[in-house]
C-alpha cells in the first residue's frame, strides 16, 4: 500500500490543484510520462534500428498488468481500451440461440452495449439484474439469475455508480457449476483496492489504465488464459494475429493462441509502457475495504 502523500509526489499535479475524480480520469504519473518519453526518444533517434528494444520493453510491460490480479504476463493481451477488451469477449464467443447473458442494470454503458449487441446477433436472452433502492447489488439476485441456459455473467468488480463490490469468488463458483463464463470489468477497482486474493480467477478480466492506475487515456488490456483465449474469435485480423510481420502469407494458417491473438498490428506502445510505468508506482492506494 502507498499513502496519499507518497502518491502525490509521483504526480505532476499543480500544488494548488485538488483532484477528486480518479474514478473518471486519473492524473498521469511521472513514471508514466518518463516511460513514454523514453520510447519517443528511441523511435525518433534510431527508428527501425531500435525496434527490438522497443518491443522487448513493450512485452515486458505485460507483467505489470498481470500482477494486478495475480496473472502471468503471458495472459495479458493489450487492447485499445477497456471497452475494446469487453467487446472482444462479447462478440468473439460462440453462442447457441436462446442462451442467456446475465448483467445488472447499473453497468457502465461499455459493459452493457457489447452484450446487447451479442444478444442481437445471436438471438440471446439478456437477463438484467435490478439493483436495490440504495443501488446495492443483491448477491442472491445475481446467483438466482444464473442457470443452465447462462452463457456469460458480465459484471463490474466495482460498480461505477455506487461503488458496490461484486463477490467474485461466490459468483465464479456458481458460474462453474453451470459451465458459464464470468467476465469482469475491473477498471474501477484496479489500483485503489487489492484484487481479492481468495477469488477464483474470472474467465476474462478487462481493464484500462486511465483511472486509478494513473496511466494514459486510450489503453486497455484483456487477461485470460490460453484455454479461454482459444475459444474466442479475434475481431481484428492482421500479421500479428497469425505470426510476425516477417512471415509470408500462408492461406489457412492457424491463428496464434498466445496473447498476440487479439493484437493484429503495431504495438499499442504509448499506452502499454506508460500504463505499466504508472502501475509500478508501488501498489494500491490506501487501505479501502473490499
């Protein structure tokens, strides 16, 4: 854990500026800025001659995102945004007509519209969980909505309207019982509260750097293991989807099964290295309860 004063020293905020909305957009850390400047210098001064070093730094940054939830670096795919990560899962899965998607009525739009679109395309049934009068999310309502027709339970770890924390361990256990996926939007929690150590790993964790991680706008990540990745069809295709930029075209070539499966082209360099640089600032902020 790091304290507020220590964190303040890692930011470039004006001394007379009081920032109270990291849940919207957090300030970029000095470490994040320095990481971007380093990559800019390498590309501007040496261009292609330094591409291997740039890619090594970029790939190394995956570890910082994986560490947030106790996942290995090889399970981290870089995405344009958290919304892009959610969309890749929602629109990349195979479905059967009539299957159900469970989510709640206070989800942020980026964790609702992709699932409604998946329902439209595949004739699925959205199961909307209604919140309590105080915006609390009743765990029993969530569990009772999960049944044999459930394909996906899509929930935010921390709800953006209320701050309600989902009981991931209990929900994942119920998902496993019926063979459903648990897809978690973790963007509102990562960086401010520790990811629950006793939680069984969700099937997919979607995140972004610009809130409590104090990283740049315009970068997200998708964390899942190889078994689950193989069950998703990439939405975007390019050289990296199938190998490397040096590989010749081979019609019918199998797609990658590692984290590059969802990264079709050039690296999302600035967001990746700056987000990881910011994320290595020393841990979560304070000691807020989960």
